[in-house]
């Protein structure tokens, strides 16, 4: 496995490092992974080769940095270093059976609320129907176009949080819960072609209670902070990836579940998801960055868990480096009124 991290030091600024076991080898003259990706395209070399060619003699101990015990801190592993607004954060839902079943259950509960009549044979919801479309047409032959998946927008690069940084439940939100996923990281080259830079562990983090009110609230329920990292994986096999999602409360495991992703566990191929994301001209602007979530297998809300302020979310996929850990913070202040003043 080859992986990169982005680091920041209070006096030395930004640096990029190559992961070598328990050490991080800094790269000479490389302030960002974005800069390295541009060099790789220009030099027609792999990102790993470009990183190796720029390896410095200086290394750092990884453990204290990952634990937050160093002046060095981990940043998100890939971003647009100059213009965060040129990083589009999006995702694809209903790609895993468990997520579709959880969505189906939420819709059934919302429909049945206030009714005492038993639901013996619930109708197939739009969510489960879309999942079945993926099973039937989301894995087309190479070079052909399959059925379009569900798609959602989360924000621009300002919503991204690094390993160790809190994910926020804003004052207007009803809830906040982890969604353990893998996300694709992309850069659009000078010719307008999307380039997959690598893959990252991700916590898509959504407001499931808002979504549960009505599935048409899915769009605003996704407009939240989210986390990726700590490492950018350059060459991971994404056929069958297993891991664990945990919630810690008071330093002890409160909830835990095994999770699985990768193309063998999904209703769509990555190539099909990529086609339907990048078919839009607005998603192929040269120089832009895209972080695209591939969907979740399980999340604590599906097991009836409501996260509390101070809980810690941990996500760990085999072959994806050290765990992604983020605390949860709930804004208890009164919701603010926003009004557009006339010019």
C-alpha cells in the first residue's frame, strides 16, 4: 500500500509526507498533494513514483501525530490548497444493500406514524426501487453506460474535516450521525479530463432524523461537515474491503459494527458512478477537485442509536491506513434567523 498525508506545523507550514510504516517521510518542495498530483500528470508518472522521487531524508514519528500529541497536525489528505470553493464534495447513496434497507425502514416508519393499522406487506419505496435498479443495471460491461445512481451534494471544500477535528451538529439540525464510507478523490486535468488521485476513508456524517421526516429532506440532511483521511491511498484494491465503525462514549465502545464496501458489495461499479458524476460539464472544470462518497454499509442510526455531544466516531477499513477518528460537537445555541438584506 502506498499512501500520502498532508501535515501542518505552526511555524513550518504545510508539508506532504509519504507513509512508511510508523514513520512519515517528508517530500522535498511539495506543500500539497494537489501540487504533487499536478506534477504527476505533467510528468506522465504515477503519483507514487512522483512522491518517491521527491522523498526527503527527514522522517517524523507517525503515532504521536495521529494521536494529536505533536505540533504537527494531520490535515485532510487532499484538498484544493488555494481555493476551497473549487473542491466539490458529493456522494452516491443506495449503493449498498444495508443502506437501502435502512432507508426503506425510515420511509415505512414515517408513513406509518400516527396510524395504528398494521403494515403487513409494505410497498416498495422509491429508495429500494432505486437500489434494485442498481442491481439490474449498475454494473455494465466495460466502456458502456449503466443506470444512473442516486446523487447528492454536501458542499464545497470548507465542509471537509481532518482526522481529529470535530464534526458539528448545527443549531438548526435535528441530529448528526456517522456514515462510514470510502470516497474517491479526483482532480480535473488541464484538458478537462477527470483523474482519480486515490481513495480515502470517510465519515459522510448526515442528519438522519431530518431525512426520516420525509425522504425529500434528503438533500438538506446532507449539508453538513464530513471527514476524510487520515491517509490518501494510492493503490488499494477496492474489490472487497472490510472494516469496523465504532462510537465511543466516555472513552468506552458504545456501539460497534463490522462494515463492508468495495465493488463486490455494491450495486454499481466505480466506473459507472464516475461516469454519471463526470458526465456533467460543470464537473469537468480544469483544476477542480472532487471528493465523492461511494455509500455506506451500516451506521449507528440504523440500529436506533442517537449520538450525543462528546461521542467519538472511529472508522477503520483494512488496507486504508490508520483509523479516521472524529469527535461530535452539538451546537446548543438558539437557531439564528438569516435574512437577505436588499442592496
